[in-house]
C-alpha cells in the first residue's frame, strides 16, 4: 500500500466556536481539502490569521488555475470563516473579474452567508459594476442569504430596477422564498 502524508494548511478561525488562542489545522492534498469534522484535528498556536489567509488564498488561486475545484472550495470557506481584515482582502482578490466564474460564484456565496454587512456591500457593488448578466444573476442568491437587515430591501430594489430581466426574475424568485413582510408586499404589488 502506497501511503502519502498530506501537507497541513493552518486555518485560523476566530469565531465563537473556537478558543481565540487556538488555530484549526485541516489536512490538504492536491485534490482535496478535508473538513475538520471528517479528519483528525490538530491544534497549533502562534499562527497569524493573515499567514493562514495568504496560504489559503494561494491554494485557491492555484487550484482554480489548475481547474481543480475542491481545494478552492475548502480554501474559500476557510477564508470566509476567518475573522481578520486579511480575509476581506483575500475574498476581494478571489472574486475579481479575472478569476474563473465558478470560483467567483463560490466566493460570492460565502460573502453573502458569512461576511455580514461588508459581504453584502461587496455583493451589491458587484451587482452595479459587473458587466456579466450571468454572474450578476448568480449574485442574487447570496444576497438573499445575507443576514444583514438591508438584504431584503436590496433584493426588492434589484427586482424593480436591474437592467437584466433574468436578474430581476431571480430576485423575485428569492424574494418569494424569503416571504418576509416587505417581500410579500412587493410581490403582491407586482402581481396586482
């Protein structure tokens, strides 16, 4: 049996679920970034969040260049969960228009789900500036998943004002799924 030892990537997570002084390490291979739940956990101290983010960003960029999606998926998730300003900068880099669209969609999802108001603001800025209707249509779902109170109002604005019919349709779909009071009023107004 040929066994290879997977190199370790330090993922610094400063969330409510982890002690602030501990750093979580996940095993990574060329084709897989294992979640901590499915692999052995190793705790390290003295790893700076910015160093972890830099390593993870490099891993995401390399795997996206190689066309391998799984390592990038795990790296983007780990970056999104990192409570450090370097994570915001890394996510900005990974969602840039020169990156593959599949990677940009992953980053957009985690911006909406994990990065709060700053993540929502980034998604809204992309809604206004990105020229790809296809990509902007994909931004609607992460906006709908944002826990930021402004998200529902922004979805209504997108449903009313976006220049693309496909983007407006997507916003209406996700508003119907959310079914908040503001969304319900907008949908009733749209049908009437």
